[in-house]
């Protein structure tokens, strides 16, 4: 599990989007750009989601690229 201190700004924003509902890398990338967080590549956003999945914070539903939040890493445990 990741601690809040382990998160990059982009990770925190992605988790905000996930807290609102499910996301795809393309959707998260578009939101990051629209919210002036940064102009990240789709591949980079995918890597960030994969890292969150690796640490059991998100789940890739049926390996489709649609992610949902399982455990919010912004919260201290």
C-alpha cells in the first residue's frame, strides 16, 4: 500500500477522478489537461494507474482499461 507521501500530484488528481467514478487512461488524461494539472501522455497516465493497481488501490475491471477505486491512498491507515 502507498502512503499519501508516496503520491505524486498527478496520482492525487487521478484518485480524485476515481473517487467520482470509474476512469480510463484516456479520460484521466483529458481531465488532467482540462484541469491544468499537466499535459501528460496517455501512456504515462496508464503507468500511474498501473502503479496504483500494483499497490491495490485501484482495480482494472475485467482487464478492459476501465479502473475503479478500491482503497483511497490519500487516507492514512
